[in-house]
């Protein structure tokens, strides 16, 4: 309680408007677990494009206007990344990756290495572009096949992305009725559901909830099982292809 009082006193000096929350919990119960952006949009109409909310002991500044967001993204002041327990559960050490790492000299080195790695593809980048274009055209044809009938494009887009990934990694497309495609579909669906602002955010603040039958944690565990099985399968296929190419090269020599 003392920590909450001190935070409120300090943050009053920031002069950022925002909804008043209840002690300890802040605005946590006012945000819908499935559609928090709806409530954030309502607040933006009342408090403007920049306002603050409190989720338990975390003070969060919300940017809700294009110009403000663009200005913030160009500034190193907003280049930090919060520690997310879920990310580290799904990918141990994930907070050290190029995506979730804080801006630092270490991050800049990682980015430089990644950029250098992409440049090493050389002409291979053209192959990636062609491959992606072929899959995108296939996706567009799927869209057109529905005519003027309303349809859900998500499955076609997921299949397109999955096939690009699979072809690049193991040299083959994923069959629609295969276990691999089912796993990819589940991972995409689950990933969107437990995204940082959705269900599962409670685990970032209170990881110990996983010991009390938390539904989001059960979903994370299933996600990990399918991910590990899928990636192990792809790794095995990639090794087999590499071994086959090596044998063919030796035969030619």
C-alpha cells in the first residue's frame, strides 16, 4: 500500500491525464480481458491521445494518435521492452532476442549480425522474394475463389505464411490436412489469443498463478508441446536434406 501511495504522489507530477483506478489494482478490472483496446479507445475520447492507466503496480502511458505514436517510435526514449514472463516460458532467454531486447550496445550488435546474415544470402534473396510471391499469389487466388461471398481470410493467410516458412526451412510446402499445418494453425491462434494485451497478461505480473490451474498457463504448455514437436520435425527434415545434398556433391566429385 505504501508503494502504491508513493507511486501516485510521484506520478502526479507528470501531469498526464487518465482514469482513476482503485488502490493496488488500478484499472485492471476496467479493461476487458478479450478486447482491452475497446476500453482504451473509450478513454482516449475522454483523456486525449496521450493518457496513463495503472495495472496493479505498473503505470502505463497509452498513445492513441498516429502522429504521437510515430513520434514516439522514432525516439530512443520509447525503445525499451518490458520483461514478459510468458515470452521467457515459451522461448527461454527470449528477452535477450533482437525482438524483445532493450535498446543497448548489445542489441545494436545483434541487429548488425542479423543484418549481415541476411546480406549473405546474396542472390538467394531473389529466391526468397520469388517464393514469397508465389505463395502470395496462391493466397490471392484463394480469396478470389470466394467471389463476392463473405469469408474469413485468416486460414488462407496462415497457410501462406506457414508454407513460406516451411519451404525456406525444410524445402517443402505444408499439406492442408497435415499435422504440421494443424500445429501451425494452433500456434498462430494461441499466439494471438495470449498476446501481451490479452488473456495471459496476469502471468507476467503474477507467474505463481500457474500453480493454481490458470487456463492461460495450460494453453502455454500445450503451445510449447506443439511448437517443440513441430520444430523438431522441421529440424530433422532439414538435416536429412542437407545430408542428401552432401552425398550428391560427393558423388559428383
